[in-house]
C-alpha cells in the first residue's frame, strides 16, 4: 500500500482528503463522525462573530439525470457561539490527535480583531488556520469575505496581521470572483501565507421559478446571489490551481477545492499542483462514507503506477500546462470511426455537419448498409465528434505523423518579426 500521508505547510494528515469549511464541519459531532469514516482532516466551519442564517439556503442544478451537478448556498459563517465551537474543537483534537484540524476564520479587516481571534483559536490546539477571503455573499456586504479577497492589498495586509501572532501554519482561502486569482495569491504570499487554498464559491443565481417568479432559493419572496460549487465548477477550480502552481512567485503549497467528488478528481488536482484536496458538495450529496472509495481508489491507482507516496504526484503535470502561444501549430490529430462499434446514431455527423468542419460522410457499402467515414484531409481534430458520441470506443482521435518541425505561435511571430526587421535593415 502506498503512503497516503501529506504534509501541507507543516500540517500533517494521514491522507490528502479533507472536508472543506462548510455545513459538514459545523460541529464537533460532524467532524468526529467524518474522522471515524476516514477523512484525513477537516477545516472547521468559519468562526467569527456569530450571525443569523436564513431559511431557505440551498439550491442545486441537476443535469441529464445527474443530481446536484451544481450546488448553490446562501448560508453564512457559524451561527453558534464561538465558545461552543472552541470547546468542541478542543475535544475533537484530543480524541483524534493524528487528524488535521484547521479552523476557518473571518473577522472585520482590523488588526486587533484578527489578533484576538487567532489567539483564542490557537489556544485550543488547532493544527492550522484558514483565512476566509472568499465567501461571496452576506459577509461580503459587511466588508469581509470576497470583499476583502478581491483586493490584493487587503489580502496582503490581513495575512500579515495574522502572521504577526499566529504560531500555527496560515492558509489563505482565495475567491474565484476575480479576473486573475494569481494577483491575490501573490498578495497572500507577500503577506506571509504558509499556503493558499482555492477556490471558494462562485457568484451565482440558481434559477427562477416559472410559476411564481421567485428566485431559487428565496426567502419570503426575495432572493440574493449565492455561492456556486459542486462538480460543475471543477474545471474552473483546476485552472486556477494550475495557474498558481506554475507561477514562480506563488511558492507555497496549495490546498485544492472545487467540485472534487472522486479519487480521480483528487489525483488531477494534485498533478496540477495541489498538495491535498478539500471536499464539500460530494459529502453533502452522498455522506461521509464516500471517503472510503476515495482512499481505496487512490491506493489502487498508486499501486498500479508503482508510486510509493501520494506526494510524488504533486505538480507532475504543471510543466505541461502553458500559454496558448506555446502550443505546437504543426501537431495534428484526426478522427477515426470504428464501424464495428458505431451504432449509426449519426450524432457525430450532425454535429460536424452543422457546427464544425463538414468532414464526416454518410456512405453505403456494397451490401446497402450505411456507415460513416471521416475525410481525414478536411478533419481539423477538434474532438467534437468524439465528445458527442454516446458509445465508448466508437471514435478515436489519432495522431497524424508529419515531417514538419514543431512550431509555436510565439516562434512563428518571432520569425516573422525577424524577417520584417531584416527587410527594414536592407531598405536602409
């Protein structure tokens, strides 16, 4: 069995699977149940000045038969007294000393407020702190959450305030509701962050009831934007993790969050630079026991790959992630339809004919049977046919050999600029 333990900025955990700061980590009862199920760590639901939450709070998008493809909430930070939370944190850590307990924090952007809550929380024996600069609703209207997280100067300053008194590792949780997340990630590093976590939820409105015209969810006929998460946000989160992981100025560990529902998702995040991952929506959908499949799947994957430790995955795909201008313009693939597997649903033909490059022909063989064939000379390798095909193995995307040397857009432009400069020099 491979070693699944991780060390994220000094925070040790028996495996990379943590529960994110959210409803599943709202109490000692829940976190202890999670640890019993096998979760390696938990980020306690955000502490601050207790607030009042509303009813109702959650909504979800189901797509093509999949329940909870996307999830939305308008719930805020803890609505329980901080004294109660601290007592339960202490009891939970005492019972599970080898599991990671990180506490999410959010207070007004004032130095004394941060100093006070950091000292109180660290007194009960936590393994680390996570600064919530990402909550997009409710708290943001009060100058906290994403209102701070969207301003690099505020991220840097508040992180610095926390580091003035913190004795445990400090993780800064970043908002995706910003043009360039690397700007705030760099600010967190400048402020002294030991690690960053991403992404928090995305601004969203889940829908409108067509019968009564209320927003979904609504509170007594009024609605507000909430935070979007779940499987639908995974590509957005994975990109943001990758952008930070390949930025040399963001030289701290990353805790990956956003749509992680399986061990495969976790491996993808780790390959793109995350040291560990946090899960919320999947646990809310299926319960804490899903971590068993995650652990088993990850173990089997590492064994099959001959990898001794999960930490060996971290960042292995980052060098393969680049800017568009560095991609090889002479690389080419084409679609090949396997007629023995194809069921002649014609979805690939329709998609290609209507919305792509019209390179799939409907033909008839000598026995009068219809079949589909790709005109390779016209195929641009866009992948659309293989994406819409409902049958695994019916369409393969195959690399085409070429005598052309690799050439990127950047190289092409540099060559053109050199030619232009030479012409100018000759003219002179």
